[in-house]
């Protein structure tokens, strides 16, 4: 289900661009940092393309994209970031922590995201119930990968590095 949603978001781009959709690498060890993740992506992009590429990062992928542009500017030709920021707001950090810890412990956790995806108490209640019901369909193969990624994103902050970005950048927060 998650993959289908991702492809729905980037599929229309494939009509005009070569699209390579990536996710976090499996087997992510505890203690991985956003800089580590960005370095993995930079290495893979350099090996595959050998030149700067256009990068689109959505949600947590936007955090990776921003870290990539900060640490490996030679990899990024143009950057588009959607639904992400230079650091996680406290509310997002709390929701993500509750969600990933629940899923890593084998419990339903998708409903914890409702405060970020729905407006108003009724909307959050309805969205939370739907997410709770759909949770088993949205679970990652290895919940610890998702937990370790969230732990890497928790302290992530590239605010002070934004002025040094060399790639043209569009942010749709």
C-alpha cells in the first residue's frame, strides 16, 4: 500500500523525466544519522548517474533530500522538498516517535499520525479510527528500520546550512 501511494505521487513525473524512487535501505542499524543516510544516497546516485540529478523529497524523504543537498551538493542539480522542513517541529517529532515505537513493539501505531493528517477533533477521531483499522496493511517489513530512521531524523536540523545550498530549491512545506 505504501509503495502504491509513493508511485501515485511520482508517477506523473515519469511522463517527462526518468524517475528513480528510493526508500531507506533495509537493515538500518541503531545509531544511524541523517548524514549517514544522505551519504548512502549520494554514493548510490553517483554510482548510478555519475552527475548531479534532480531530487524530490517528500515528508521524511524531504529531510533526506535537504541533508543530501547540505552534505553532498555535487549530487543535487535541483531540489524540490514537499511536506518537510529543515528540522522536525516538536509536535511532528512526538507523533513520529509514538508511531514508530508502537510499530516496532508490534502494536498498531498508524493512528498516532492522525493529529498531523486531520483537522479538528472530529476529523482526528475519524482519521485515527481509519488509520487504526488500516494499520496492518501499512506496516513496514522490518519495523526496526523505520524506528532507526525516525531516531536519525529526530535530532536532524540543517537550518544553519540552508544559506550554503547551491542547487535551485523549491520548498512546499
